[in-house]
């Protein structure tokens, strides 16, 4: 069955309009979703970093106090203090942690 030309053109315009509307809608939803997930990811990242940092600080502070009681050498305490304050590079931190924790 052939549609008359006028009906066909009307149908074509209608479907094109729907397609365009749907495309814009999905792009907008995608953008909104992207922003939402990025925000949540950032929020989660800050939260976990904050929790980890706080936990690590408490842990290291407790260890430092424990070691002070053990009368660690001044050099070890100074190294630990720098390590604790984040003044040493990561590689050195890992090496120092291994030395201090063993």
C-alpha cells in the first residue's frame, strides 16, 4: 500500500521531529547523568581520602607516641616527623615505613 505523497511527507517530518527531540533529550540526560556521577565520584573521593587520611594520622600518631616511650633516637623521630607531615617523597616514605614498622 502506497501512502499519498502528502501523508508520507507529514509522516517523515513527524518522525524526524520525534527523532530530533529524542536525540536532544537523551543527550541532555546523558550530560546530566555525567555531571551527577562526576559529582558523586568527587564527593566519594574526598570522603574516602578524608577518612583514610584521618585514620592514618590517628594510627601514625599512636605509633609515634608508642615509639617515643620506647626512646627512639632523635634521628628516627625527626624522620618520622617529616614522614608524618608529608615532607618526604613517596619512595622514601615507603622505605621509612618498612624500617619503622619492623
